[in-house]
C-alpha cells in the first residue's frame, strides 16, 4: 500500500490542483493531510483525489464548522490530532505540530507523519520513519512537495512541483 502525504496547503488553490494531479498520477491508495488546510474550498478541491483522504487539523484550521461540513460532504476523515491508523499492518500516528506526538508516539508506531514546520523531515529511528514532506503552499515552483510512502518498505519519495 502506498499513501500520499500532504502538509500545510494553506488554501493555495493552484497548488492544491497540482497536488490532486500529482497524487492521482502516483496511484496512491490513501492520502493523509497533516493539517493547515485553512478553508473548506481546499477540501472541495481535494475531492478530485482518486484515493480517500484522512488527516488532522492544524493550528490554522480555525473554521472548524466549515471544514467539518466539507469533510463530511466529501467523505473525508479529519480529526483532532493525534490520529492513529493501522494500514497494511503498519501502525501510523498523524499529528500537525510535532510536539503533539509527545506522549502518544510509542515504540509500536512504524510511521509518524507531521506538518507545521514547513520543513522536510525524513528520519529513521530504529524501525520508525518520521516524515514531513514540507509545505505545499509556497509560491516557489520546484520547492513545493508532497510525499508518497510505501508502507511495505517504509520508504518515502518526495514529489517536487
């Protein structure tokens, strides 16, 4: 199973359209948004994904009622961090701010997905991969990125745009 990872879109409509195109072309099975969606319109644009979307709210996701309505309308699963899932036998923890993982991340977690910092993070701690593809909202072409993580190998790929 391959999952797409998106972080900090901050309602950049042009980039969200590119993200949908890139992740659909990558053929991911699921997409995880690590927060800072900002507006419901972003979720409506993400409805063009071929894969289901899961994720957490970030500190800039203050319009919760609108985001909740758009999430429900589009069949997405968004939650307050942390969000936990077990996919393809891997235990996954999703947070927005890396500090939200404190006290929740356990040795049994295979994958920690985070956002907030707008910086790429790819670290291995024993068997665990910690991953943040960086931001998707920047205006500098070629510096924005989404990630794809192969859950069988826990190997991430960065897809720059």
